[in-house]
């Protein structure tokens, strides 16, 4: 009977796209091992497993009621060294009054609650804001390194803060780190803050820490974020047109905006469909988006249900993804704090 219950997920195309296929992709990255010479011996074996085994492996685990999160972004802070007008994580909407930074203990509480419900996390991405503003980042990496259910992780940074010796040491010793993802903001038309790219590159190269340098000539315009009052049908269409894969975890400290009992909807933290949704929950309040998120204390079935869900209230706040995307210069800085309302 249990197999019959879980079989419904495997007959759902959205579940296959959001859960099974990404699990195969990120587990393949895990099997490949760290970048370097030793990887050449692992890649053929990993490729063999990916082609002939991993689909049936994750299918079987679903039927057993196992929960494997393919990819999860861990939001450390909404504070950033920049204020990009088209930031996908909505940092341009946060004022000093509603920004937050988690504590190490707060993140541990959220992750340990999550570990009670899930069986693995194939890839954890550490994000902000700017994650290097989180002072306990080396200690967090050490914690991740010792967490059996997290298989691999990476860090996304804008390279405005140099890497401390303590951070470099933790990254160098990590067996789970796959890379540091460095966004290139040199082509921003009005960026004032100095970039520390060369110093960071030097440290990473000297310590043989893998990194990627993400260069681009343009961004796409996410337009203003505000409630559009679309029909449920149109909100679902917008979700399918976007399908951002960046499932995002915000700790209870991030959700609890201004005190009160709002955080009781997810007292240990919550998982959202994307960073836009997690940021909106901070800006607008969690109750505004009831039904959108996973309360970390929910049962395992809710975690799997999340991957077949296609209606998210947060998708009503984004522009119409069914229409052509407009390209704009990268990282245009704004001095003002934007409001969640139409111009």
C-alpha cells in the first residue's frame, strides 16, 4: 500500500522535472568528487551510474518514502554590500529595519530540524545577501562538513569582501566543497564599491580551491515586484514559465520580522520555492503566503508534495514570464530602497 501511495509522485511530470532529474544531476556532481587530478578516475564511473543506475535509484527511494532534496539555497543574511536594482533575491527591497542576519545556532536549529525529515541534500548553496557578511561562515562550513546528510555545497559571492585566513583554511580542508561561485560585477555602469576579485583569485589558486567566475554582459530585467492580482490559473502559468530551481531555506530568525507570533507558522524555519518567495515572506509576513512553503517540522509527505505543487502565491508578485525578457546592463545600483508597489 505504501508503494501505491508514493507511486503517484512518479506519475507526475512536474515531480520528475523538479525532483528526480535534479537529484540525478546533483548526485552525479557528488560522485565526481572534488575538482582536481583525482577526478579523472571518478568521472567515468559517475557517468556510468548516471546513465544506467541513478534514475532507478531515486525512483526506488521515493517508493520507500525517502526524501532527497536535490538542491537547496541556505539564506544566511539579507544584508548585502550592493543594492542592485534587478537583484533576483530582492535585496533592493530591504531597509535596515527589516534586514536580518541569522546566527550560527539559529541555522543549526533549522538544519537539524530539516535533517529529522529528509534523508539527503545533494547540493547546498550558501547565499545572502552577501554571505561573507556572515561572521560565523567558517564555523558554518565546519558544521556542514560534519553533517552526514549534506553531500556537497558551494558558496555564491559578489567578491566585495576578501576571504579571511580562517575561511580559506576551512575551504581548503573541505571534502564537500565543489566550488566558490564568484559573480563578476566589473561591467556594472555605476558600481562604487571596490571589488576584491584579484586578491580572492590569488588565495583560491594558492590553496587549490575550485572556483567559477560568472561573467555576463547583461542581466534580464525582473521589473518591479508587487502583487498583480492575477487569477489562480495565470499564477500557475507564470510558475511554469519561470520554473526557477532555486529552492530556498530561511531560518526562523529570518521569518520572525518585527516579533509577534508570525514565526509560529514555521517556528524552526521554512523552505520556499525560490529566493524571491523567501524574501517576500520576510517583507510581507509569512501568513501572506500560507500554503506556499514547507514548515520544516512538516511530515515527509509534505516535502514530497512540495515538488508536485504548481500554485505559489509568491508567483503573483513577479513579472509575466510568458512574455519576452528584456536585457539590461548588469548590476545597476540604486540608492533608494524599492517598495513592493507598481511604479
